[in-house]
C-alpha cells in the first residue's frame, strides 16, 4: 500500500483538501448541547469566582489496601500499639509523624493532617466505595466518585486534555466505586489506565497519515452536522462533542511520556512505577487536567506490617515530597491539592503475624496545598489509637473540605430526574480548621 | 389466606388514589375492541390538539424501515431491504413488514437481548438461556415474572435472583424498579421525601418477600423463618410487614426462630446438600411465591401491567409515558394517563402478550413521525410530536456496523427465508465481540470520548470494518471506477437510504482528492459515513 502525507509538511494537495472542507464546515456550524457548568457560571452572580476555580487541580494518592496511620501520620511511639518505629519532630512545632517519613517531616508547612476519621466500614470494597463517593453507596442510584464530580465542576467542555485520569496498574482493590462517573455519565468517567502508563487509542492507528486522519474526521463532522440540523438531543450533541475532543486529546499523548523530563526531575520522583506515574500526574495537571488519581497498592499488611510499611511508606515519602517540591518550584502548589487516602487505616493491635488488620474507627488522611491551612492537625485519636478522642468525622466532611478548598460549593445539587443530589450529603460541613 | 389490611393512613390514601385513577379509566371512552395503534393515536392526537401543536410529518420510507427494524430485530436494514421497501407500492406494506419482522427469529433474539438488559441492569451473569426460548414462544410477561421469582435453575431463570441474592436491599429495590416502576430506595433510610405514599414499610415490605432467600452452593433456597427488622427515623425498631407496594399486607403462618441446636442441624444439612450438588428443600410457605401471586391479582396488578407497558413504550419512543420509568407514583402522573391505563388493561386482557403490544405501538402514527423539527421551538417531549433520537444499544450498533461494512452482494435480494436468517445470525454473532466495547445507554446517555477515540484510532476499526476483502464494502468499492457509483453504493449500504443530491455532490468532490488510490478513497469514505451520528442513533 502506498501511503501519502504521512511524513511532515503539508503538500499543496493536502492544503486544498483542508480548505475544501474548511469552507464547507464553516457554513454548517451547529449548536451542540452546551456544557452545563458554563451555563451555571454565566448565570451566577459570582461568575468571576466560578471561573477562577477552573485552574485548580487535584492529585490523589490512593493507598489501596489500607495504609497504616500509625506508620505514617499518627504514630504512637512507646505504646503497646506503637510498633517498632519512632516518631520524629517535623518542621512544624508540636507536630510529629512517623520516622518512616523523614522527607515529609521537613515539608509539613503545606500539609494538614486529619487524624480523626471514623468511617465504620471495614471491608475493602465497602471502604473503597465510601472513600471514593464520600457517602454510602446506593443500590438504585449510581453515584459519581470524587474525580467525576471534580471533572464535572472544573473540566472544560472542549478541553484538549483528559479531565479525569486514574492510574490503577495493580489489581488490588480495583472496582467497587473506584472510578465511576455514575449519573453524571460517561463524559466524566475516568481515563482509566490499568495495564499501561499510556491510555489506549491516543495515537494514530497504523496505516493512516496525519492528514488523512484529519480529513476523514472533517468529513464525518460535516455529515454529522447536517444530520443534527433540526434534531435536538443531548445524546446526539454528546456524540459530536466526543469526536470534537479527539484531536486535542491525541495531542495530549506526549503528557504521558516522561522520557523528555530532565534526569534531575526524574530522580526527584524516583524510578518506581508509582514515582513515574506521579510525574505523569504532574505533567497532566500542569497541562490543565483537573483530577488525577495515582494508585499504589499492596498496603493490606495483615502479616509483616512493619516490613511492608518500611518499603511502602519510604517510597510514598520520597514520591510525595518530590511532587510537592516540583509543584512548589513551578508555582503550582497554591493551585494543586494533594491528597493521601485509603479505604481505611490499620488496627492499632498487632496480630500474631506481626500484621495490622482493617481498621476504620480512628485513622488518618492528609491534605496538602491548594486552599489548605498547612502545618496543622485536625482531630485526635486516643493514646493507643483505638478510638477517636477529639473531632470525630466521616468521609463526607473530608469531601466537603476538599470541595471547599477548591472553591466548589459542597451543597451544590445535581438533579437526577426530580431528585436533588447534593455534592455531599445534606448537613455536612467542611472542616474550617483545615481550610486556609 | 390473604388479608387486606391497610396499615396506615398514608397507605389508605395510596389505595384510594389508585382507585380514583381506575374510576377515571372507566369513563375513558376508548373501547376495548379497537386496534392498539388507533388508541395510541387517538390519545396522543387529542393532547397535541389541546396544545395547538401540529406534529412532525411522518418519516419517509427509508427512515421508517430503519427505525422499525432497529426496534424489532435489532439492526439496520441491508441495502437490498431498504431498496425493496422503498420501491414497493403495495398498500399495507408497513403492516406486512412489521408482521414479517415479528415472525422472524431475529425478533425473538432481539427481544431476549432487550429483556435481558432490562432485567439484569448491567449486573453479572445473564438470562439469555432462559429468555431465548421464552421470547421464541412469546411467553406471557406474567408467566416470565413468575418464572423469574420461582428461579428454576434448569431453565436459567434463577439468574435474576442469583445475581442479586448477596445484596437483599438491591434485590428488593431492583424488583420494585424493574417490574413495578417504583423506586423505593429512598424509603430505605426514611419515609420518601417526595412521595408521601412511600414509607419505610414499603421498602422493607418488599425486602421481606426476599429476606428468606439464600444461596447454597449453586442453588437458591428459601427458609421458613426470618423477619426483617428496621429502625424508623425516630430510632424505633420495627418488624417489617409482608406488604406489597399497594399497601396490601399478606397473612402468613406464624413462624418462630429456630433454636441454636436447630440452626446447627440446618447448617449441617445444607453443607451436605451443597457437597452433593443438590438444591435445599422447598419451604412450606414461600414468601417469593406470595409476591408473584399478589402482584398479579386483579386489584393489585396496576403497577405490574403499567410498568411493562411504560417500559416498552420507553424503549420504542425514547421516553416513557411516565418518565423516568422508575417513578410511577401519584406525584408523577403519566403524560397520557388514559392511554397508559388502556394499554395496561389491554395487555392484561390479552394474556400479557408483549408481541401484540409492540406490534400495536410500532404501527401508530405517533411512532412513525420524523425526528426532524423544522420550527423554532421543539415541542415538549411528552407530547410525542416529533420522534426522539435514541442511542443504539451495543448489539444494535455493532450488528448494524457489521452489515454496513459488508459487501452488499453478501445479502442479495434473492436471498430470503431461513437462508437469509442464518446469514443474519452469523453477522449478529460476529458482532458480539465489538459490542462489548460499546457502552449500554441509559436515560440521558452521553457518548464518551473513549468511544470516539476507539473509532478514530483503534486498530480494530480498520480490521473489522475497513478491511480490503472480497466480502467487505471497502473491497467492493475499490473495484468501482465511477465515484458517483461509489458514493451511491456506500451511502445505501451504510445509511440504508439513497444519498441526496447535495450529499452525493459533496462526497464525490471529497473522493476526487483520492483519485490515485481507490482503496484509500473507499476507506476514508466508509469510515466517515460509519462514524456519523446518523449511524450511531435510531432517529
């Protein structure tokens, strides 16, 4: 098969082909379903506020299996439940964290630690669903997860970058609400990377050149626009919109390729898959992706908890501090919220296999950067970490706090038919002490 | 055995609301012996007139055939079928075609697929083993309902319960939603905030019908004991009544919790049965059977009969007479209440014959309107003044794409009867793999960018639909020199209609850019046609 136009440079013929379609397309502009977020923004008196939040970003470190709060954010040195690791003083007076996080201990001025989660659900599926949805799952209503809600609130309709990317290469804890757009629809579903660090179908298929790929898309659009005339349907509109985003998304392919990053930056994130995916996450949010989740699995340390955490927390410490430094250097930290969370924490009691089991009664998450009051601790577990001693909260308050930190009204309602569904369950308040 | 016992004032209100609606139905003048499509048009036209709206014109032949075939046999027409239908000047060709399609084996297969989607709601497993024979013999809907609740493992009917038995809340709610059009999930934690009739007792009542059902190895069993308890919003613990959605409470034999000793014995027995791959013993009183009976009784079957009518209507019109389909309650009246009541009554009187219902609906003028609205403001959708544009299901889309991508000579006009059906079935089967890559549409479906990327860049699109081979459209087009002919054949094959003059002009002009390579020209053209929204939707 002889191929033409596949090498760079526009031939005269290609140019004429483009102008042929260009002129035809210009006369058949068609109204597609408008993005509701844009409409909301235009109707709101606080329009400037609404538009400003558009450049806020979120990176979630999802520690699948359940990271131990005792070996990370809430150590209990010297107690029977404390385990072998010490606590170290951080750069914020009065706050100590596990000695497995020496790098984070020197960067705590941007981070708020929440030590008082009691989320009640102690199985992986249920816990993961809760911490992704911010509320109990419902059998009859498919709810959107955090990423989908943030993509819906902050994504741009014609964005050239994906607005929700989820890395989930390990098999542990996948599924169970860990990437669902629910009633918000497939438009806000994550680009879900399970096998490779690059999404599928972003590059040209073999056997077709750039120009041919473009002209057939133009012809498709011409025909589709003609068909749409006089036919009003938001599904129909979404079909045209999805195709219109293809070229932009294809140009985002290079965001998934870190080979061009300087070695010093790559070292900062480390050579592990987790580190590399986090570097991709930084590239994505820098280019405008509002929400990226990077999952790191195998935290479920029913046996050998301390070896497991030595390895995993050390890696987390390196990757997270590398990310924070990089974001700060680029001036992105003020606009980027970095979150660590799991389906639950781990039992203070150490079992016979020197493991810690599932524990949802008093565990920790961390919020860093955008909109967060750094160098603070919210809530308290008791001296052995068995119960919440002060400031007990659930998943809903964490979600409300996240929304608030990003400038999103956590009480905003979506409508599913006639039923209003607020972003967080009614009556939930954000944690004022955590917000800057 | 049964006891009518309204348990609260709100339930009383619920019952009276239903009976008021019934009384109105009796005043409705549409007699029972009229054709379904005439009744549909009568009521729909009445409202259009009241709203002073002139509906869209009837769709043209090609459009109507494509819509009808997608709805009845799950695929777009072949080029030859479209040409033949358009060429025919036989009177009654529409009715004749509808009857021919309904009699075909593809109709039964498509019904099985559609019912499977409706019943399984994306859950694991499928009911096709059961639904295949059931739809082939046009089994009455009430009989299917009984079969699914009886859950016979031989027939495969047990999959409905089996896929949900681990989550009884879901089983109770799915059953209410699917068979009765009632979503009681809100009432799980509190009385329904919008619908005063729906209380926690409605949710937990439904749950009670399933609470004794359990899984033992490969089999389902049902116990003779066990009560559902719940906390009211006031924190009070209550035992759920065995109550149907209408508020009717069923009487049942007294049951007592077994002793620990008895439980141990039961467990041992069940383990033994599991090991021997045998079903648990049948209960002496089956709560599930009670549900099947009460829901179908004459005074109780309003939810059951109206819900299936509404769901079939939704499938064919893109919007239910009650919308959304799981919100059938007094606060959310039907757009055409008399029509819904008439259709439901007609269904019951004709032994829950879904074929008859489907046939009647697709023969109405309301069904066959154009989907194009030329005026300024399109009329409110519940008037059914203009046909809705509906996304195809994965099976419809994949099969239609497959047919569109094949050399038209693969389906010659002279190929008919069983021979033709066989070939169609082959195509359906070969389309299954691709169908799995497409998302099942829900209400207010949005096409994902993943799908657009797939069609743009996945190797599979080229290998499945743009192949250069003797049996493919691309292979055929490549051999043709005259671009006008290329366009004519391609458009007929992919759109199942002839190209309009200006379309043909634009496409021929496009092809002129590829004069020196007819294969590329054909691939470019076929790709652009196949990925349009015209192919993606039932319009």
